[in-house]
């Protein structure tokens, strides 16, 4: 049994830890990370658990229903671009901070949200973790709004404290750092997924990819559906009812000019590849894949992959005879040194089901692909 004095000592230890962490971190940039000194490998803490894309959000109900909540929803519940139906970026499970029991604290992603002027019991529950000195430090620089703590309650966990002296300050900082907050959890979930997916890699895909000048990393479950001099199609051979049918293909061609990177030129390139190689029905050459141009419209974003200029494309696909359809994402990478352009894409078929996590898997695997080093680099 824990006595009252024991509970006070525990609370004092927690307050002291967060106070020290905040005082150290608050002198850094507006977006910082504080790591525990304890090594995760030697930790006696349990492993974090939770579905990919899930965030436990501890916040006062009135705050969640008000302006702060609206900004948080805009950050974490924003629709993923390019999917054929609306799906939020994350699954947010809102809880009262006073209800954060041991099971909830084992979650992989936890976000606490408060303002220091909020006198409601739920916010005070979070505020009690910050010392007077810590609050004074935050008050001195209103641009400080976040404390990031890894493995706080469980190994493999990310705990984020979002705070402000008042709601206006917090809202201003959240809006200014929307993309950073989204990217923080996107990268975390992608890294978590990569460890699982690439536990066992396909050696056949790696060997076939090198003929194209690529180091392809996909799970051993992916098999070669078609391979030519400049094209490789990989597919999971036994899709299940509870899992999307995912295919990935890679294509290599010469790079001549920037005009090849114009949006319409890239869509033309995509459809020239699919018309030659990929059919919804192998016995019907009219069932080749085309790009959905309207709903959704393709989304293009400049990107950098291993210091090479790249373009990310997200959108929907359908077969030319309208028999099938789904979502896809692709990267077009320019290798100036070799004078090569690489197109790599993952597309999925999963009718009447969510596509977000399958696209996250595709994104993870495509970003795990690297350009093979040139002969000069290899020697």
C-alpha cells in the first residue's frame, strides 16, 4: 500500500524530473527533444503498446470542445492527401487527464495539453507536474510550447506536453508548428512500422532492384510479378480479407531535362509504364492502370531523398475499363550524376476499407529504397 507521504514523494519526484527537463530544454529552440538518461535496452519498464497511427490525447473536455481543440483537430485529424476517401492522419483518443490509468500510460503516443491559467481540475492535474520555476521560464519566453519525453512510462513511447501561459499563446504556437507536430508523429510511426516490416527482407527483390540501379528493401512476403531491363513489379501473393492488396513497381529511364518533372509529364510517364506492364485483368489488355484526375486530384510535393531531388505524388488510380480502383503514392527521383530518373510507386486495392495504413506501409518501404552507388562511389 502506498501511504500519503509515499504518494507525495512520488509526486515530488515526477515534478522534479519534469522541472529539470523543462529548464534544460527551454533554453533550446522552440521545438526540442528531451531524452531520458536511462538506456531503453536496460530499462525495466514495459514495452509501449498501441495501434499504428493512434494518439492518446489528455486534455480538459472544455478545452477540447473550444478553440484549442479546434486547432488540435486541424493538426491531428487533418485528412490524408490523395486517398480516394476521407481519412484522418491519426486516430485520436481523447481522455480526461485524471483518467490516465496505468494501461493508458502504456500507449505508444501520448499528448498532454494544458494552459497554466486554466483552473479546471483536469488541466490542474497536468499543471501540477510543472514547478513554479518551470512555469516562470515558460512565461519568460511565450514561444516555448512543447516538452518531448521519450520512454517516460514505457519503452518505445513518445510523450508530448503541449502548454502555454494562456489559450491564445498556445493556439498561436500550435498553428505555427502544425507541420512539425504532424511530421513528428508521422516519422515515429513510419520508423516503428519499418522495424516490423523489414525484419525479414526479400533477397530476390534486392537483387532484381540492383539491375535498375536501386537498393530495394521490402518484406520477404513480396514476390516478383514481372521483371524487365528497366521495370520491376513486386506484389504480395496472398492478399487477405483483413489486409490490402499492395503492389509496388520501379522504373528507370534517362533524365534529359526539367520538363520531365512537370506534373502532366509525370502522369504521362506513369501511364506509359502501367499501360505497358500492369493490368487489373492479365487477360484484358484494356484493363491497364490510369490515374484518377478529379476525385481525388493528384497531389505533388517537392521532396529530398538521400540528397537527391525528388517529387512525391499521391492520388487515386483506376483501371481503364473501370473494373478496379484504389489509392497510390509514388516518388520520382533524379540522379544527376548518372543522368537517370527513377519512378517508384506503391498502389493498393482494398474496396470499401480504409487505405491510410496501407499507404503508410507503401511510404515506409519506398523511403527505405536507396539509389545504388555509382562505380566511383563503390570503389
